[in-house]
């Protein structure tokens, strides 16, 4: 199996589903945001505070470039990874990109108490999620090879849906 890249909004389940997918297929798992934190020694909110979103996005592009050069890996990206054209190009060219599509209401329910998400530290986080979803959904769809609707499905169900979609994708791309 090549490089599998999970994209989607914050709270879509990329890390949870990615870990399970990697475990089932004996692949390496990497969470892009966690890798950035491990390398810098500071939290994502701290990077945003010191370097701004633009500084964080530069670090994210470097990490995507590095991680997508590996085979036999499942990568969970940050929700905003698609906002940078270079990231979209790297991901689309180097791996199979899987969009975990989850409705904004469900995303809000999953993230409303999470203080480690700088873009949600606003007066109306629900509205912010809806705005981000509206802006990013077309970009996720543009880069994705596979779209899996998430909703309230548990991680095992999501992994099975991804496995089925991968089988169909591979059958379609292997035809002469």
C-alpha cells in the first residue's frame, strides 16, 4: 500500500481513524500536527501565537513534503492543510487522498470543548466551523481521490468504508 492521506475538517476523525487504519494494515501512522509539535517542542496554539497562521502553514508544508515521500504510511493532516496550493499538489501527486466528510453540526459537537484549536477560539465557534467548512469543502473535494461520509459512524465503521473505497479505487485505476 502506498501513502494514504486523510484530510477533512478538525474533528472529522482523521487521527482516530488513521491510527486504526494503520494498525489494521500494519502501516506506519503519522499525525502531521503532532509531528510539528514534536519537532518544535511547542503546541500548535503557541506556534499560531508567535508565528501566526502563515508561519504554521509554512511548517505544515515542510512536514507534508517530508511525510508524503514515505511509502506504507497513513498520514492524518490538519484541517487547514488544503488551504495551501503546494500541499494540495504534494498530496494529490504522492498519495491516495481520502476526504473524511463530516457535517459542521457533528464537527461542532466533537470540538466545542477543545481549547487546543486556535481557529475556534472565537465568540461563535459553531459559526466559525460552518464558515471554514464552506471555504474548505471545495478544496477537500478537489484534492481527494476518495470521499467517505463520516457523520456519527464509529472509527471501525469508517475504516471499513475506507477499505471498501480503496478496493474500488484500486480496481478503477488498475484497468488497462
